[in-house]
C-alpha cells in the first residue's frame, strides 16, 4: 500500500471508510467517491488500498476507467488528469496512448541496447565458433586436416584485413546494404577474387548471427547489394590475357638450359622441364606422386592426376590421364635414382628440398618456387647474358611463363606439323586437345561427337614431342665433337648443299643422322641469336634495371 501523507487524500480515505462502515465484515467491500471539483475523477477503496481513476467515454461512446497507479492526488490533478482530458478532447484514448508510450520506451531501450552491439563483438564471437568447429571436424596431423585449418585461417585473415577495420566499431544493427556496397566497390576493383571470398564469409557471419538471436537481426546482404556487387565485378573485369609463350622453335634450346649443369640440383627447374615434356599444368606436376605413375616395359607410361589437383574438379578419369613416351620414362627413372640416394621417403616426384626435414617429411614444391625460379633464370639471369625470351607474338609484351611455355607451345607445334608425303596435318585437333586434357564443352558437340583417340595415337604424339624437346640436347652431344674437325664439317656442308638443291627440285630427300643433328644445332643457334636481337630490340637493359628495382623493393 502506498504511504499517504497528503491531507486531502487522508480526508478522502476517512470519508470512504465511513461510507463502508466499520463493521469487520465490510472490510472487503469496495466503495467509491467522486472527487469534487474534478469531473469524472473518482477515489476507490479496495480493502486497505486507496486508488484514483478517471471515468470517461471513448470515441465509440463506451465508458471505461483510466486507473492512476502509484500516483498521489496532487500528481494526478496537476499533470496526469489535464493531459488525459486533453487527449480525450482530441478523440484519443488515454489508455491506448499509455500503451503506445510504454512500447516506444521499450523500443528505445532495445535500440539503445542494440547500439552497443558492434560488428567487432559479433565477429569475434562468430570467429570463435568457426575455429572451434573447424578444429573439431579436422585432424591437425593429416595433410587434409592441416589444409582445411589453413584455409579457414586464410578466410578469417581476409575478413580481418579488408572488412573488420572498416566495420569494427559500427553497431551491427545499423549496417545496411549501402555500407557494404561502399566497402566492396574498391575491393572488387583491386582484387575481385578476394572480394568474392569476403562476401561469402560475410554471408556466413550475418546468417549465423541472425540464427543466434532467433531472427531479430536481418542480414544486410540483400538482393540490392548482390546486384551492385555483380555490377562492381563486371566493371572490374579486364580483357583476358593469356600467359606469355615463346616461339615453340626455341623450346629445345630453352629445355637444354633447364636441364643444364647450372640447374642440375634445382627442383623448380625439373618441374618446369617436366611441364614442358608432358604439356601439363604446374599444379598437377608439383603434386605428382610416385604411386600415380604407371610405367610400361618400354619405359612409356601414364599417370593419373587426382581429382583435387585437376583444374576441372570432378573430371572423369580419361580427362585426368597423362600419357608420356620413353624419354619421359627414362627421365623419371633418373629422378628416382637420385632420390633413392638422398631421401628416406619417396612420396612426391618433386619434393620441396628447401625444407630441412624434406628427406623424412616430404611435401610438394610450392607454386611460388616455380614463379621465383622463372624470374631468377629467364627474367634476370638470361637478361644479364643478353637473351630476352619473350612471347612469340612481337606485338605482345611480357617475358615467358611456365604454363604457356609448356601447353601453348605444345599445341602450336602439334597443329603445325605436316606429313612429309601428303602435306596434311600430322596430328588431329582432337588428339591435341586430348593431350591437353580438354573436354568437349559444347553441349551439342559433346552429345553427338562420341569419337575417342586411341592410346597408340597418344603415345605416338607424346613420343614425337619428347624427341623434339630433347633434339637440341642430343644434337649438341653429336655435333660439338665434330665442330673442330674441318674435314667432317666440310662433308656436312657439302651434303647440306646437295640436299637443299634436291629439296628445291621437289625430290624426296633422306638426311643422314649427322646432318639432322647439325641442322637442329643450327636452329638452336638461330633461336639464341633471335633472343639476343630481341634483347636490343625490346629494351632488355631497361627491363633488367626495372626488374632489379622491383627486387630491391
């Protein structure tokens, strides 16, 4: 019961008690008394409790009471009652208005509470859940588990580098699609792939929080933001650029450089060489395991690229099988013999020898090692020698890269080979595509063209390609001892002059093995001369200075 000290209230209380009577049996009787001077205002005694209420008519004519709980008579008559009468005069219901005021106050309190929940707080809570879930699902001691944990850490690192700094102090309830669009626009322009990965993680974060507080929060990644995001990606798209590839005619001498004594112990050089010999992507070669290789009795064979290492995930077996000839088989055997003498474990063909424990705990060579090797050898060391190995297209700028040097050169070589008798293409387009593991992606062609190339054809083209790649190395071994012999060289030049005359007359020509080697050797010298001319023609000295400055930075 509210303590009563106001004399007017005490007087009213006394009057109500007298009206009820002092008989103990009347103690629960409810009595009312209208307050004089205030129309519609009543006092009511329920047991020992005194309360005041206003009786009024609603807009629909129905009478109701507005109870003043916890207010004294002076508070009611000075503020509450005049305010309520003003509402009634406007056709409003004081009780309904009181409910609305309570709801607004509750909403304001909730909004104030939400303003204190920042994006950083939610992110840290979500990060804890994600890390815990990843660690529970994956075994840290297995390569797959390590990789998944590493991938999760990379995803979180991207959010912290590109998103968290901008949104950290912002209340999460105030973040909208406009804020996200402003944040992602420059990111899409600078790094579209990073933007896509960050967007995926934000979808997961906002979805988790929406579920965590049972739908009170709505994700700001709306349809309008997704539409803008796609627009940003389209605007950031640049014309597709293929990797730079040298003229395939210079490839034998480039391969000879990769297998020279200078790079004998370089695993990166071996990977680049193997990519050229097999026309494979570097990822498949780097991760190649001995268990995936199948050798035939004649040293030919094949290896199957695991699904995870193939560019097209989930590709069928025939689109992951790489055939090779006897020269590659012999090359693999030489690598294996070398590993047997240095390592206890022979899991990977090209292990990362830069690690101290590579002999007992081998891991495949990383992609950065290949890129670094190409920069040091073909982009710096060869420039210092005065050789500029650039793209075969004179209009195209840029030094050569491993990917195109292996695959684009193979395809160009295969398509330009002619049968010496008929003059027709030596290899079909389908055979070349099969060697590159390209699928028939056109839905109509793929449905109607059921042709398959045979293993015999695959071994034939790969054997011819390997012989071509090794041709300069083999030619040097035969011709270099002859170069200092005037008689032998005179005989070779006479034979060459005679054959050139027969070729002009259109007569069939059969070269001796020595002349074949000599001509291959001369083509290699022509390729070297062109690289020296290109060094001068395309500003090799300026390019070398530029690369050295970048290295210092």
